[in-house]
């Protein structure tokens, strides 16, 4: 996934066909759990639980250090990973 510097990264994780909504969904960046209270700010998660559970990871004002491997890891389902590249130019 390619994102322009300064834009918002919106990663969406959808959990389907699960016997129950996952008790937790963990997001990691380069294998480190994301800290939503970090000094960087502008990082949040919205999770909607139901027959289909959807979790959105939002990162405002994308910058070069935000590039890397993001993983959505539901506690009762398989994890998925996407690589994000923050582009510095046009």
C-alpha cells in the first residue's frame, strides 16, 4: 500500500465466519504493539463488533517512520499483514 506523506492511513481489518466476535484485536507496526497514547499522537482504532467484526486503524499525518509492516491480529482468528510505504514526493 502506498500513501502520500501528510495523508491519513486507514487500515481496515474484517473478521468473518467467526463463532463469536474476537474478544480483542491487536494491531502491530513492525512487530511492535501500537501504543495509542504515544507522543506521536494521531493514532486511533475503531472496532465494530458483530456477525462481521471490523477494526479500523487510523494514522493521521503519515510520515516516513510510519512506513513498514502492519498486522491485524484478532484473538480468535488468523492474522493479516500489509506493508505500507509512505511516499515523500509525487
